[in-house]
C-alpha cells in the first residue's frame, strides 16, 4: 500500500506464447514413450530371437499341428496298451486261480493214489524195492505194461535204478522163447508207477513177466517178482 509502485509492462503477445508451449509432463511422457519403444526395438533386434516371416510362422504352425496329432495318436495307443494290460492281468489272475485249483486237485489225487498203493497186496519177497502190482496187455506186435513199485517210508531221497522186464512165452514155431526189454531208468520215492511197451517178435505169445529193479543196468538186484501175463 505504501510501497513503491512498479510499472506495468503491456505485452499483447504474452498469452499467445504461453499457450503454444507444451506442459512438462506431456513432454516427459512423450520422451518416455519414445525411449521405451526404442528400447524394445533394440532388445528385439540385438538380444531376442529374430521374428519369423509369414512362411516360417506357417511352417511352425504345421509342425505344431503334426506334433499334436502324433501326441494324440500315442495317447490313444497308450490307452489301448493299458486296456490290454488290464485284460492280461485279469487273465493272469484267473490262470493263477485255476493253477492253484489244479495243484490242490493233483495233491488230492496223489494222496488218493498213495492210499490205493498202500492197500495193494505186499510183495511176497519183501525186498527193499517191492513190486506191488502189474498189468500186462499183449497185442499183435507189442506188450504194454503198468508196474507199481514201492519202498519203505522214511527214506530221505528217491532210489535211483533201472527196471528190467523179461518175458517168457511161446514162439511162433511152438517152442519156448524169451524176450528181454530194454532197461528203463526209474526213480522211486514212496511209490512209482512205471508204464511202457515192449516190442514182440511176430507170433510170440508171452505167458509170464519177470520184473526186476536193479541199481544199474546189469547191476545188483533191488527187487524182483514174477507175474503172469493174461
């Protein structure tokens, strides 16, 4: 109020100059945008992988589609393989059950056979190896046989030996004749049923069979029995 009065300068162009200058924030925004775009271009050109051309993009897309189709095919095959595996496991389980049943049946039959063998008449000779029973059936050119051998219980290992069968009978000319079969290896635990066939000369009619168990071919006798051929 009491100060000195300052002169007022009249400038008719001052308002026009102030309106033509951009605000500082806008200048900074533009500068930042340009710098960011330049940085992106620099990184893309110098450090990032090169951009793909349209043909390269199409080839990459085709390769991706092919890989996807292959993946789906392999996935389908995997599902099929898993299905087959499940079926195989189910079959294996069923076979395991059947095998267990067969084993049980076999054990039961073995016990039944052992009981039947024990009920057979004893060997009169009472040897270490007993010939408990025999069945002989003569045909035109061969004789089939079944022989039941036993040994006393309690032995830890089966007895190894050979079965020697000698047939006595009538030859085609009417005289007496003998046929000796080839020795057959045997392993005798509690009991052993030996089956086989003996070739016969033409016209030979067997009457009796001598069953011998030897420790080896031509060796020591472990048991022997003479039986009729019917």
